[in-house]
C-alpha cells in the first residue's frame, strides 16, 4: 500500500483539468498515439461538444519514480461547474490528496475556492499546479499571491506547467509520489469498500465503482450492500486503464469496478458500504451527505405512448447520476410526466439533452422552479415544488423561499454592473474584497431569482470574465405570488411560476412579449395574458392571418367592401371561440431564456 497514491484533479471550469489528465496518461504510457484523442476521460459526446466534464472518471496509471519505485496512481478527473459539485465530493471521498489546477492567465475563480474548501473538508494534502504558463498573458507570480491571499495555501513550491504542450508533467508526478500520503487500511481485515459511483451498462447491467478501504475483493465472493441489505455474487472485478481491464482481485487502497449481477438499479446506491456476506464489517462507512436538489421542473413526453419508455430512461439516468431525482406527475395540459429535481440549470439542460440524444425521446420541459415552504393559517407547513400545487391564498399565512450565499470574482472594471445586477435580483451584499485588480463579491440572493436568467446576464455584462459559485443558505419569508399565463383564455400550467410581488409585472410583461415571438400565428387573434388571481397584469396579442377579401372589388359602392369585411370578422370571431392554440413543445424553456432588452 505504500506504493499507492489516490488523488483527484480539482479546478474551476476550463482551467485545464482534462488536458492535464490526458498528459499524465500519455506520460505513464496508459494510451498509445493511435488510440489517443483529446479529453480521453470525457466519455459522453455532450462533454466534448461543450468542453466540460460532467461525470467524474477514474484511471489507474503506473509511474516509475526517480527513486526507482513503481507507483500505482489512481487518478480521478472531476467536473468544474457548480452544478456538478456532488461528483466532486464523491471523488474526494475516495482519495487522500488533490491537485489544484489554476489557470496562470485567469487566477483564482469562484469554483476554485469551492473545490478547495471541499478538499480541505476531506483533510486532503493539496498540490498547487499553475497551468497555461506558455501563454503570453500568464502571470505566475501574481496568481501565486492570489492563492496565498484568498485561499491560504503555500505557493512557494507551486508547480508551473503547460498541459497543452506537456511541459512540467514529470514534476507533477514526482510531487504526487513524494507529497501525498499512501492510503490507510489493512488487507487482512474484513472487507469494507465504499461504493463511489454506479452506472448502467446495456451489456453488463449495473457496474459499480468502489474504493477498497479494508480487505480484498475477488470474483466468486459473496458480498452484501449494508444499507440496501442485498447480497450478490461477484462476477468480475477490474480497473480502468482507461479502458475496462479485468484483474484477479482488488486490495485495500485500490479503486476499481465490480460486476455482481445487480438487476435493480435502486439497489446500488452511491455511498453504500460493500462487505463480505459471511465475514461482514462491524460498521458501515460514513458515506456521503445526501444530495439536495435545488431546481425543479416537469418533463413530459410529446407522445403519450412514450411515457413508460421515459420512465425507464429516467431510472437508468438516476443510477448514472445520483444527484438527479424524479417522481410521477400529471398535468391538465400535457398529461402524464415526471417532476424532476436538479442541482442547477446546466444540470437540467444536460439531463434533457441526454434523454433526447441517448434515448431518442421528444420532450416538453416546463418552467424551472425551486422548493418553497408554505406556512398555512392552521399552523401546518407544506413543501411546494410545483406552482400548480400552491394552496388557496386565503389558507396561506406566509411563504418562505430558499436563499443562497453567492461568491462572484470579477475584474474591478465590471464591478458596478455586477452590483447593479445583484441589487436588481433582491440581493443583500455581505462582503467586497479586492484581490489585486479583481474583486471578490459576496451576496445573499433568492434562489428563485438566480434560476432564470442570472447566470446568462452575469456572463454578458462581465464579457465572460466573472466566475460564480453558490451554496444554499437557509430560507427567508418573502411576499410571493403565483403568476399564471393564459393563452386564448386558457391557463397554461406549464408556464405558471412563483414570483416576488414587486417583480411580477415586469416578469409577466417580459414573458408575454417572448411568447408572442415564439407562438406561431393562427387564423384568429390570440391574446396572451399574465395574471395574478383574477387580475391581469400584462397582455400581448398575436395578430391573425388575414385574407384580403376585398381584392376582387373593383369600384362600386363602399358598402360591398364593408359587407365582405363584416362577414370575415364574424367568421374569425366564431373561429376564435372553437379554435385551439397549438404551442410548439420547445416554447416553454425558450420563453424563460428572456433577453434583457428593456434595460
């Protein structure tokens, strides 16, 4: 075990984690030139297209150090976006140390701080690596001072590399084997393994990734999942190099996968403890704190016959992504579907895109919302995830909404715009600290305001230079109302939302204007209204297609034209009474991506 090192790579998004992982694999000979491609550990097409890591991946490398020993290095590449922080926390729990990658041209970003604090919570030894030093804008000295001032890590021996060009890679590997401590455990004790991840393979069924804490895991061994209470026979054990490779056994301190014929996707829960059936461990491992979804929306199949297929796909996705949750739901407008919970808007978009791509489903996604605590006049309290479930206003005493503690790091030239945006979103300023030419701004914000267009506008007004991170910070009482959208007099429950009373008129006007652009014209006028209770607060009208019925009237009395126009008017009036408005299924999410055109 003294020759084993387990570590995770952590960084802000786009600071070079996946590129560094590629170079480490090449240096250690895990992949040859013919098999190599960029982002080797990003297995999904959506990851390569967007240039982000969504799923944490592991790979075992063999490195011959300068002291002559051959070390077994287990690398875990983690996501950088705030929406996938649960993947980071699970990876950190399986490791003893971390490499912190910081872009030498960008410096410390918001997610850099969040990931470092997670690593420190797991008592990790952290190796600081300054990446992209080959670029003309790189300033290693300034970035090192930033890390020392903002995070408090010693950067006197920070490693300067260029992952793209491959310089400094050997220094990183030497630091890993000399500075990180080996795993602690015993091969002789009862089997105790942490279930770090699980996913569904169409050929092998449920595959689970485990970190062996104590004991040895071999094929044909009877194992027990302590939390689930289920027992299985291990069929195969293996490691990733980066392709799956079968091995004869997994020993204490190692990370690998097992295939044990798990049929039900609900049994292999992340954070469970794997032990031997006839010689079980005395107590389970701590596991992970449960993941709490913060953004909710409903997903419906366009074709009702796809409901069961959608249910099966969501079950498989939940196994691949433990932070995703769902439950059945029914809508008047769209029939049977599911109410789903996500860690953020990017997480929502990724899940929706995976369902459409990987499972070939046509979906309708409703307005994202957050979970509210509704206190009733009889003293009871109910959790409300869906605006359609809001109780009658006369029975509500008050409503609490979730708030977040946000950290924004931005160049000082954009500070005024950032402060104005946060104040507009009902934010309360907590701190403002200068770090060189950049500013660390701390705000408490309602999560409801952040869910819609906050992130897009933040990037727009800062020209992409602002970085943003947040965590939940309790609930506060607010003056909230339910805003309904009516199209041709019919309520569209998919677009109902909970808004602050002070922002309701502005939000309703924006949404009506956007729907006017998105809903196609019909043969009759279509009124689009935003209403609170029985009061209409905003309205737009989609004009009807119009045929020139007077085109053939050449000359003659004006009464002939009037008679034709009156007949047309009566026809359109009757058509409006019996006509149905067809709303394209992409309208719902597109309507919420409101451009800030009025300010």
